[in-house]
């Protein structure tokens, strides 16, 4: 077999030109965020250049993020906003500009297909600097956690926190209305012909919902608890706890909030402001069904002005690999209402719960977590933690 030197040179030149074209296109676009989770078929397209998205892949302005069937993506944007994109969806990132120093910028996105759930970032103070466009309506926000879904050309809306302002674009009569938990309605449907239907209950398309009754998960039982200093696993008696049931091996189990609440008081009247990172693990007690754990890391970004928890992660290793969870949420009266947006154990999907509350005048968080594989729930891990702000 013989090779043509000229042909090899021409092929090399061709691929170099393609590579330079893709590189220059991405360099011309501004960084808008990064990929936290990419499950299944997830890619981004910009100027007809398509790239697969994986964890930590960058997101740029002018990207069209697409998910396939049985796929999903979660994006962390440069202003701290979180986007969870459902399967069979397309989201165009038209503009995403943010100045960290001035906290100013502009967000413009278009939901072309499917649905998403989002907790908006720093650019949520006024409706004129954030717009989510859809084929039938545009959405502005005021400090918001909301969800949208396009289904059969109709737009379904749910506002879990804050307020969204909707301008109906379809139909002959333009309409403006707002949704939010503090308003008359927080759910609505904008039909393809422009008609608006207000709902008193959550639409079935949003069956996952969003709860904020965290107190029900923190029963108060008066039992003493004495933490061991340092970051070693705590060994406690292998007795049943009512809050979360976890299979354990050996004599190690986790300490529940039922015991912790007897020692620590919930701070309901904190006087704190600003955005603070909690990432110092003071104490913990964690057990996995696969034995001892190691390399525990945890962080929560707390915004005391908007009462939001963003960009929060939990990771550790057991004898078979790494556990990982990404979460966000809100807090009220010292109680944290957190949602696990994604969890995994090695390459297997997992789910879980995280709860907690502020102590020490709002400088520490005491909480519980539990994680389990979706297909094999007997593979699980959980425990308690004391997380503090680095001062």
C-alpha cells in the first residue's frame, strides 16, 4: 500500500482549517457557564459546529443546548444561576453577560423545545435584564425559581419561589400577567392561540413538584449527642433511627438530626447579609453500604440577601468508588430546603435528600443527607455533617 505525501498534507491542512474554524468560533463567543451534569445525548451547537457536552464542559453565548430522548442536562451559569434541562429539549443561549464587580449584565435565552427548571442567579433584580423567550410568551423574573414546559405548542408555567412576569406573544390580544406563591396564582397554561388558563393546582406535567416543608423532616427528640472532635467518622451504637433508614455493615451507622436537635438550637433570627461560601467540614458521621468512606468534601454557597442556596456539592469515596451530588434550594427561619438535582455513584445514577438548619448565629450548618442508587437502592450512603463558613 502506498501513501501520497501530497494527499496527507492536504488532509492535514483540511483538518487544521476545521480546527481553527471551530476554535475561532468559540473564542468569539463569551463564556456563559459550565455543564454540571450531562446524562445521555447532550450537545451544544454554535454556527453549525456541534460538540458533545460532558461534566465541566463550557457553555457559550450563541450556543443551542440540545438534549435527546431519556437525556438531561444541568448547567451552572456565570451569575450563579442553575438550569436543569429536561429530555427532548432545545435551549438557545442568546446572551449571557455578567460583570462580577458591578453585578450587572443581561440574560436572554429562548426555549425552542421541551422544558426546563431554573433557579435564577444574580441577574434577577429587575425584569428588563432577564428574558426567557418561548414561541408563545416571554418571561421576566424577580428573584425566582420557576419551571416551564412546551407541550403540544402550549406553554406550562410553575413558579416555586419569587415572581415571574409573562408577556403573551401568541394570539391577537396581547396579555400581561404575573405568577408567584405570594400572588393569586402560581401555575398557568398559555395556549398556542394566546388563551391563558390559571390553575390552582400544579399541572401534571410538573408532577415532581417542589416542597418546602422541611420541618417535617426534622423531628425533635431529646437525646444527648457528643461529637468527637476532628473529621474522623464517628462510631455510634447500631440502634434504629426514625428519620432515615439506611442499611449498614458492621457497627457503624449515622447520627440523625433527631439526636442533634437536643444539643443545638436552630437560629431563626439570623442577622447576616451577602453571599458566603460554607465549605469547612467541622465534624461528620457518614456510613456507606460498601464500607468506610473517605475524601469527604462539601460546599454550599449561601446568599443571605435572597435566602438562596446555590452551587452546592457533596462528594466522597467508599470502597467501590465516588459518590457525588449537586443541589440547590432556599431557606427560611433558619431551615434549609434543599433539592438534589443530580446524584451518582460511579457511573450509576442515584437520588437522595439533604436537610439542615443554621446554628451558631448563622455561621454553621447542621444537617443530614442520604443517597442511594436508583436501580439498586440497597447500595446507599448517608450521615450527618457540621459545615461552617471559612473565617
